[in-house]
């Protein structure tokens, strides 16, 4: 059927005379239009219920491909630089070992206290007390606080603090206060300071 015939058939269609129970007697133009509409509806339904899901699956697969490519690139880079990483690890372990050597062991703590005391005396200070506080265990180290109370001049106190900071072992100073011993002698000062030293926590390190 040509387009002109379809147009002529379409002009002759009387919607009131169409028998919806007998499609076979419908005019050719109406059959064509209904068939076209059904074809379009089928295409839409097929896209919506099938092709749309396939498109979403394709997009997910493409995104996964990008992630896998990036993962492959990262792993290839690490593999290419494996020897460099091994060298860096050895260097880190050596540095870590050097740091551990600066942490006193249990047997070295009394000697450390003697060093601190001697530094104070050499600086011209008078010790009121030097007291070990309860230990505090962290993941990789154990912290040992030492409460120190001394008397002396400002210059002597500064010399003592500088000497303690220069110890080969790690000792940090915290929470200090300095006040005159008496109101009549402002040059004689009393310092209350907390020193902290550290030792390696073998259980935490493992």
C-alpha cells in the first residue's frame, strides 16, 4: 500500500463505525497507525525494562574497569619500586633502633636519676626532692614521670634545664612553676618541674 492510498484510507475512517471486536475489518490506514503505535510502545517497554538495566550494568562495569585499571597501575608502580621500598624499610628500622637506644631500660633509670641530680648540683641548685611517679604505658613506649623540686638562682635553674635537655637519653620537661622561696629574698627561687623519660614497651611493639 502506497502512502497516497494510506492517506485516502485514513480520510475515509469513521471512528463511529469502527468495530473494536473485529480488527480484521479495520481500514488499512488504521491498522498501520495502531501497529506503529504498538511497535513504539514495545520499543519503549523494551528499553525501560531491559535495555535500561543493561545500560546501568554496562556503566557499573565501565566504572569497575576504571577502578581495576587504577589498582593495576598502583600495584605496578609499587612492584617496580619494590627494591626502593625495601631499602627505605631497612633505613627506617635502623633509625627506629637508634631511637630505641635513647630510651632507658629499667636498669638504667637509677643512673639517669643520678645524672639529673649531679647536673642540678653542678648548676648550684639545692634539691628538695626528686621522686619517681607511677608509670604510664602507651602502645610503643612506657612513660616514667619524675617530679623534681629544687632551689637556686634563676641562672642556676636555667643552666640545669639546659643540661637536662642535652642528655643523650630522651628526657622531656613539663608543667613547671617557679616562685620565690621567701618574700625577703626574691633571688632565691624554687622550681617544681615534671621530667618525663621513656622506655620501649616490648609488649606493645610486638
